[in-house]
C-alpha cells in the first residue's frame, strides 16, 4: 500500500460500467526519506469513496485487492483510497500530521 | 490505474482466442502535465478509444478477463477502462525528483 497526496480528479463519461457514479482522484505517490514525507515519482488514479479532498494525504491499496474495498466488487479498478491519514510516525518521530 | 494516450493499434490475426477487443498501443502520461512517463504498452480496448485520445488503463488481470468475458484463461493484463474528458489539479504537484528535499 502506498502513501499519496490527492492532487486532482478525473472526469470520464465513456467508461467501463463499473465506474458509474464512482469518484476518481489523481494521487501523487509520496515516500518517507530522512524523516520527511517527500513527493515520489508516480502519479496514479484511484477510486475514492471516503471523500478525500485535494491536498489530503491518503493510503491507497493497489492490485486485485483493491476490489475488496467496499463497493468495488463490480468495478474494474486496481487502486482504491482506503484511508485518510491523520498522522505518520517514523523512527519514533512524526513525519506528517494533519493540520 | 494510470493515464495514457492512444498512440496506435496492433492487429494480430493469429492470437490468443480470448483477445476479442481491439489492441491499442498506449503511452503512459502524467495526468496533470500530460508529459510522457514510462514505456508504451499494449492494452485491450472494448470502449472504442480513438487515436490520440486520453484514456485510463488498469493493470489488474482479473478485470481484463471480466471485460472480455473470458473466465480465467485470458492472459491479457492491461485494459482501457475509461476515455478521459478532463483531469485537473488544483494542488500543484511538488517537484517530482524522487526523494527531492
């Protein structure tokens, strides 16, 4: 699972039926480096049913297990936001905490 | 899922019987600045995405099997699941060098 910052959203009219009524966010993967949460390389698109706002730090699960998240069984997704992160600690020190 | 631009298509008369949809060459792009990232790949398309259109692809094999109604003997792994109308970012992505300070 990866930590990512929600940076945008995707709108698509023509799509696989399973995506009907589903919200899609653009998320920028982040990594913990030297005790800091820093931007990584990848931008991924994920389903979000938790109402993540842009700028939020979230937890994303990928692959076929993404479809085990609630409401995703019939959706052709491989990435789902499964948590809105309040705080991250690493090596005993806070790396991130929601304002 | 990732975003990509349709660059071409692949026709293969001799292919695995489950590969019923069209085969498109898709080039992964950054959803926000649309720059090319990563290497072009071949994806199954059942939505009719046109040349140069921006699509969203999934790499979950189970999904492709379901899209092609091919039970579990379909070897395909990448499928177009949406044709993107718009993608925007109100939060400008920070500099993207891996592990930038």
